[in-house]
């Protein structure tokens, strides 16, 4: 019985370690995504401040079927 419990504990310990590594990897990826979003938001704000919105406001544009 003790041997079986030790095996189960070893498997569970390994599973927890694997999940921990995955959480760390996802955290790093999330940090990267957040930095990219911040950069894009800054660029969009700068473009808007310069009056360069990069296109026509869709509300002012007639649909192509007219």
C-alpha cells in the first residue's frame, strides 16, 4: 500500500511541476502580449494626436453597392 501511495505522490508531484512550468510560460507570453498591446496603443494615440487616423471614417463612406 505504501509503495502505491508513493507512486501516486510522485505522479502528482510531477503533474504539479509540469503545470507550474506551463503557468510560468504563459505568464511570460502574457507579459509579451501586454507590452505589444501597450506599444500599439501608444502608436495609435500618437497617430490620432497627429490627425493621422489612417483611413476614412466608415460612417461617412457610402456602401459599395450604391
